[in-house]
C-alpha cells in the first residue's frame, strides 16, 4: 500500500493561476486608484486639480496596494487551519496589516517631509486609517480566500472525476475479463465433443478456434477498445461455425445486416455472449433446434443490434432475486457505465415467444 500523503500546510495558487490573480489584483487596484483620484478632484471650483487627486490617491492607496499581495500566501496558510483558530489568526493579520500601513505611511512622510510632519500625519490619521486598514484586510481576505476556495473546489471535483474515471475503467476491464473465461469454457466443451466424433472436422474447427482466440486476445488490450461491427460479426460467424459442427441442422441462422452499419464501432465481445445465451437456452434444449436471428442497422445517431431466438422464452422481467445469466448481466452492467451511460440494452421475452435482446449504441 502506498504511503498516505500528509495534508497540505498551505493552499497555493495553481501553476499559471498566480499570474491571473496578480493581473486581476493589479487591474482592480488601478481602477480603485483612478476612482479615488477622480473623486478627490474638485471639478467645479478647481481648488483641487486632477494632479492633486492623483497625488492624494497615490499617497493614501499606494501602501495598501503594495501590502495587498502579501495577504495571499497568508490566507493560503490559514485556509488549512480550523475555523476558530483561523479567526484568531485573522485578527492578528488585520492588526499587522494596519501596523504595516501606518509604518509605510510614517516612513514615507519622514523621508519626504521630516519627522514633525510624519508625527502629525500619524496622529491625524491614526483612527480612520486603522479602521480602513481592518476593512481593507477583510476585503482582501474574502477576495483571495474566495479564489483559493474556488480553486480547492475545482481540484476536488477534478480529483473526484479522475477517481470515478479510474474506477469506471477498472470496472470495465473487470467486466470484459468475465466474458472471456465464460466463452472459453463453453467453446472448449464444444471442441472436446467434436474430437470424439470427427477428428478431421475437429482440426478445421481448431483453426477457427485459433482465430477466435486471436480476436479475444486482441480485444483484451484495453477496456476502452473498440472494433468495427464487421470484425465483431466475423468473430460471431466463427463461433457459430463451431456451434454448427455440434448442433448441425438444429441451428439455423438468419442474418439481417445493413451494409452501412459494418464500419460502425462497438465494444468487442458485444454480440457473442448474446448469441451464446440464445443457443444455450433457446435452441440447444429443443429437440428440433431453432432459428437465431441477428440484425444490425443504423437508425439516425444510433447503431441498433438485435439477437433473437425462437425458443420457449421466459417471463420478463424476472422475479425479484432471479438471475440474468453471466453474459447478459455483464453486458447490461457494461453498457450502464460505458458510453457515459447513453447506450441501452433491453430485453423482450415471454413464455412461448422466444428471447430477444436489443442494443442501442451511439454512433461515433
């Protein structure tokens, strides 16, 4: 089992997102600076020109705009802490933010105008700047926190989607794996019976069986593999050739295949389990055998496949707790999770009416 990763100590912007956050912050800061300058300009009497407004906006907003980016990593560190602890740390952060703003303002005034002016400016703006600093800090926390929370939600959704995709792929692989041993067991039984009757025909049948196994092994390369309908039908024909050697004239097959549908793609081993079930339950038990009807056609955006026998049929749907059979239940589950749930498998049956399975697959 791989070691469990420890929870992150800080929430940081994703690669490339930090630049977008910086550009957004810079754009909003520039907008606030221009609005402040316009509001500080006396347009009617002219006592304050636009340059005066720009100077005042720079003096009052410059320090806070410079301090703003420092709150992003601070907020990221606090996001991983419990809510009550986070509240206390934000109170400390607001205090530090206010002190830093006063410090920058005092230092700039000292350098430009001397200590007396810096002291007077600090005393004059202490209360309102402290209140504004706390409010600005809160706005920054909500803004950066909202961005990081949205990022966390997006990452969580992405991880959930990746986990669901991995689970689905694993389940599809497992479902596909169930078909092959089931098919192999029944086919080997047919070959064993044939070797006791006619060794030459058994040799020809083994060549057909080799083609079947090559197809099966090829389709095991991936759970998302697709084959053309023509390939799947060739595989079914080889399988039916083996069954015909066993059942003889008791097995009659009627094909109704639209030429335009042959190039359509579908999951491998889609039709063979249905054909196998039809023969095992609908045709082989009958003394006179029966007819197997295989149909494939395109219907708009769908590929319609149908496998039907004229056997005794059964009550459908089955009683609660009744079993569908391995091949049918596997295919049913497979189409529930494949094609994003858009494929459909339906069954039509009743005593004395045979058994039919219809599959609708979205066309590529």
